[in-house]
């Protein structure tokens, strides 16, 4: 991995470049609070994810955190996501990021497990071989541009965890997808 932050509070990464990793570039593992990643360049991972937040089974999570003004591209694995918020990730703000040119999908937002909604706002996402965004939990998705996607622009689905509510999708531009906008 490039950088791993585990079980931490009040950590800020600013202006960091994470490149040419063999696995996930930035991994926020364990339970974290108030992690800020801003103005960073995350690219060229051979396998794994660009940014992976939390634990896949919601046994840990990250809350009250922000990823903003980042440049994320060239994530190499077809099965990987540029940004993956695992079930339990809550109160995460993804704002003003540029995400493009990856072999996999863009953004995954799992169930917040009854926590604060996640926010995806003011981002540009394009040139992906999978989904632009996949939402399974409380989220506000506003003022984003998602285009040139080889699949669906925004896909919303009930994760069957009893937490499917509070999803707001408004004022986005979604164009040039091979599936549904």
C-alpha cells in the first residue's frame, strides 16, 4: 500500500502524492475520526483501490472526515474503485475532487449504518470502465459532473441492511454513459 492510516483521530494529509503502488494507494483502516485528505495526487496503482475507507463488513468505520480537491486517476484494477466508502463510513465529505481514467469504477458509498449521511458534491468524474457512482446508504449527491462512463452514471440500490434512506440526488450533470444516467 501507499499510505495506511489506522485507528486514528485528527490526521491531515495535504499536498501528498501517492503513486505507482502495487495495492491500494490510501487505506483508512480501523476506526478513524476527522481525517482530512486534501490537494493530493493519487494515481497509478497497479492493483487495489485509489482510496479505501473502513472495513467491508462495517466492523470499523471512518466518520466526520473529508476528501477534497484531490486528483485521483489511473487506478489499474478492473475490480477496484477510485474511492470506496465501506459500509459504516459516515459523515464523509467528498468535495471538489477530479476522478478519471481508471480501469474500474468511480465512487462506492456503502450504508452509513444509521450514522450521518455522506456528501458527494462538486466533483468531476469521467473516463471510467465501470460505474460512475454506486450508492447504498444515506447520501447527498449534488452539483457533480459524471460523463464518459462505460456503464451507469449513478446507480442506487438497497443494501438490505435496514439502513436504506436519506438519499438526495440533485443538480448533477450525467452524460455519455453506455447504461442509465
